[in-house]
């Protein structure tokens, strides 16, 4: 076997999201002679970034003081906040906006477009940015420290043979590896396990966020309006809600988040989102409009008590890879930028991660998470208890002498004979998309059909022998892209994996009750190509 080609850098950053790009920019500002590369699995920068997103501008002001004279393509100042409780499928009550969700001074952005705007500013400082290259494996030195990453091979057929265009992935060796993969990163997950980084933390918890960008009829949009809802169509035992952000040019971003600790084995987050769009409070806005783009991603929700150790020999974690999202604010971008800058400032002298975890835990980033640590887990006892607890934690500024615990999402799913699902007052759907396959079209996801399946199921007999009777094959419902399908043919029932549909949300890796599904990186450049999300 031929020795792989390799490249040498001082620092390799995995992921061109707000955390990774902010780290690269700040490090080059402080130490211009440092060689830095950023690798990104998407075909272009921002193509697989999906977020609400309303951002707090202070960290961006600190990173790029003149950014307001050269704003990202989508950047709309927030003008008003609304918060609604949807009582059922027909009624709604306007509520006071929770203090954490006040957005005065903030901006509605497309986070994908913002990252595409940040990347050239990193390149102008001398950062090498490489989209279309998936970091498939961690590299280690003789002492067991992280020593870089291996780029996945290109041109491998489904059966493992090499196609005519086969290209062996290169090794990128670096003194420091910065993991900025976002939520449930493939390499991050492995390293947390390898180094036992989560042994002193609660299990990480997640939500699934599904988002669509709509073009409304002329004159219907209200630029700068921010609206959030809770309640219907979610049951009392399921955490979540929706957001509707009005952009310019009569465009609106609408999204839905459901906590992945839901107990109902028959629950479908995708269907709940489509129902939400048909509430009278929402349907009147969308009717007559058209979908421009759609997608889904997991959201890290564990916060303060689920934060793993963020440093290890040769590497560190920042942004959503570390789990820094502030759930009550529904914001993580400001934390991502802050953590990227903090990490850059910490390593600028020696390029050593030692001491970064302590610095992060002593920073404003962690202070913000500690203050709200009990709000999300308070909803584990239901909506009303959660709201009462959230009010208490807000009034006291998080000064409660206790810290509520988090539990792994996969363990929260009830078996069919243990759960009596509440009656769903779902309504007939008339708005697009028709189904999950139609939604995948709007994600513009592309995978070569003849590439190895990047969703690894440890034992598919469990899917038929146990899961069918115990849980009713919930993978067919929790996946928003129709990847998993139980089909029956002459040979009997079997699991069919439609991996070409995958939008890389990682929900299956999180929610599968048997923990037998593992998401790994497909060939570089494959996956969704979001526009404006």
C-alpha cells in the first residue's frame, strides 16, 4: 500500500461554522505567522449550516469591529418580539416575551450565508479554507495525542471497491486540532469516548430543529419581526416550540424544535412541524407563498451540566461541538464566536490546548450557561412545571442551590405497551411539502448512490425482531428525511436505508433506543446544499 500524501499545518480546524472560522480569524489576527487550515465537508462554505438564526452582535463586534459597514447578505435588525401559546389546533394566546428571548439590538441572519461571508475574511488573513473535504478519521502520534485528521477517500463504490476516479484522502498533520464540527460531530464523538471527556458530566441532550425558508406574496412580510410559539401541536410531555423570523423581500424563516427526550414512540417531529404550519396563527402568513429551501439538524441542549472536558492532548473543542448553546435564548452563534476567540487567544502563544478547559469554565460563556442550567431540564416534568420552574430560575438569576440532571435522549423513549399517547387533534394538511421526500427536494441533498452507506446499523435483525414489537420502528418517524424504511418482500421484512436522502441531522445517531445507529461522514461534498438557511 502506498503511503498517503500529507500536509503540515500548525493548526487544522474541522468545520467552517461560526466557531471554526472565528477561531481561525482571531488566531491569524494575533499570530499571523501561524499556518492554519479549515476543512469543511460541505461542497461550499455554509451549504450545510442551518440555524434560526437571530444573533447577538457583541462577539462579532469584537472579532470584526467594522463588520456593520460590510454586512452579511442576510442581516435584518430585529424590530419586534412576539410570544404565543398555541392552546390547541385553532386557538392562541399572546404571552409576555420571556426576558431571555428579548431581541432588541439583535439581527436576523442566514447563518449559512454568514459563514460564506466570514470565510473570505479568514482567507484574506492567510487561512487556507478547503470545502468539499470530509474529515473521516482522527490521527494520533506515538504518545496517543491527537495529531491531525485524515480526509476521507473519494471515489469508493458501495461494495468498497475503487471506482475509476478514486482518490486517496490525504493526512493533515497539525500541532493542534480544533474540533468545530457542530452538534454531534463524528470525530468529536469518537474523541470524547477515547479520552473519557464526559465522565464527570451528565449525558448530552439534544433537540431536532426543522426549518423552511418561504417566499411570501408581495407585501405580506414584516421585516424584523420575531415570533416564537409553544404548545400545540406538542403534547404536554414534549419540550419544544417554533420560530418565525421575518427577513427582507417578503421572505420568512419558519422552524420547529422538538426535544429528543420525547417519550412517545409514535411521535414524528416532521409531521408535528407540518401541523404547526396549519395553525390559523401561522397558515394565514404562509398561504399563497412557496418554499425556497428546507432542512433539519440536531441541536445541542444539555448546557452547563452536560459540558464535557473541552481539551485533550493535541486538540480542543469549541462551539456546538462542545455543547455551548443557550437553550432558553435559542441561541448558540454568539457562544460559538466567543469560544472560538477565547480558544485562539489561549493557544496563540504555544499552540497547546492545556488549560483551555479551565479558561472556558471561568469565562462569560460558562457563566451564561450556569445561569440558565435548570430551565431546560425543568421541562422534563411537563410544560406547566417547566414554565413555573423557568420563571423561578429567571427571577433568581439561576441562584438555586441545586442543579437539575440531564438524561440520555435514547433512554427516554417508552415502549408501545408502556405509553398511552395523548389524542392528537391534527388537521388536514394543504401547504407544501406533501411529505418528507418532497421536503428533501428543497434541501437539495446529493449523495452518489454508489458510495458506501454512511449510516451504520450494528445489527439489523434487532430492527425486525425486537424494535417492531417494542417501539414500532420509530426510526421511520424520528428521521425527517425518510432515510429509514421497513419494507417487506419475498424474503420477508427488512430495514432499507435510503442514505441518499440524508440531510446530516444526526437524529438517528441520538434517538435510536438501542444505540445501534452510527452516523459517519460520507464522501466529501455530499449531503444537503442549503440556500439561505
